[in-house]
C-alpha cells in the first residue's frame, strides 16, 4: 500500500489479515514502530482502519495485527458495547480521517458476554455501571438463544454481528459510506489461545477470506 494512497476496504482488510497471520506464526515485522515513523506522523495521522474492540487486556490491536504508529484508530469498551461516544469516535475515524474499514473485534472468554449469559440464567446483574455494559450485551445473547445458538463461540459471534449491524443502524455517516462502497464493516472473533482472528461478519466487504 502506498503511504499517500488511501486503500480500498478490501486492501485495508488484507493488511490486517496479513499482520495477524504474522503474529500467529510468531514472525511479526513490527512495522511503523521506529523513530522515523514517529516523526513522519507527528503533523497528522492517516490510519487505514478503525478498530472497535473489547477493552480486554489480552486484545492489544497493534500487537495482534502487527501494525504500528498511525496505522489504526482504536476505540475500545468492555464487551465492545456501543454508546454515543463510540459512534462519534468511529464517525471521526471514517469521515474525518478517511478510514475505509471499521473492524468490530470480539474474543472468546469475554467477561461481558459471560456476565450477560449469567444474568439471564440466574437473574442477578452486577452493580454500578457494569450493569449498563451487561444490559447492552444481553440483546445479543437473547438473539443467539432464539436462533438455537447456545455454545459460547456462537453467542460471541452473534454479539459481534449484532454490534456491526448496530453501528450501521445508528450511524448514518457510516451507513452512507458503506452504501457508496467507500467503507466496509467487518466483525472478527479473536482466539486468545492461538492469536488468530476469524471473520464472522462482513458488511460491504467484497473480499473472500479464510474463516478457519
């Protein structure tokens, strides 16, 4: 990818996929992490993707996708739950910074998803603002169960898909970009044990990628 050319949504996704494959293989290149890159992007930023992921400490975006400074515009909340601040941040990345790709990144053993499942099973919800997080995840769990999806990986995939659709439903800016072919939204399920990211949702992306 040229440093001066904005990649297509497909090219941006392939950059992420290639970086994740290097990370999984244990052969990261650590691109754009030196002093020269730091000086280059000091005046302005041109990230190629918005990464909206869970806040889990095991999900450091630039590490698992083998990227560096100025590559990713990262937004994170517990359970990747969506609020006004999240929508505004993503719209900034797409509209102002020109990112052609928005990634929703979930992972196995997600505490927020697990808490939502437990709340439905035993009727007990956490106190404080943690309850708000759990309540925002609950619709995804209910949708998964209504579809007969009860395995943790299935519930997680449904939550990722639900989040991707919610972004498009609530953000006219993002929906218009996707409709015009100028951006895409994808959902990835990350495996903590082996570090791989699996495609589980695609909105506006024409690429066909492995899903194993």
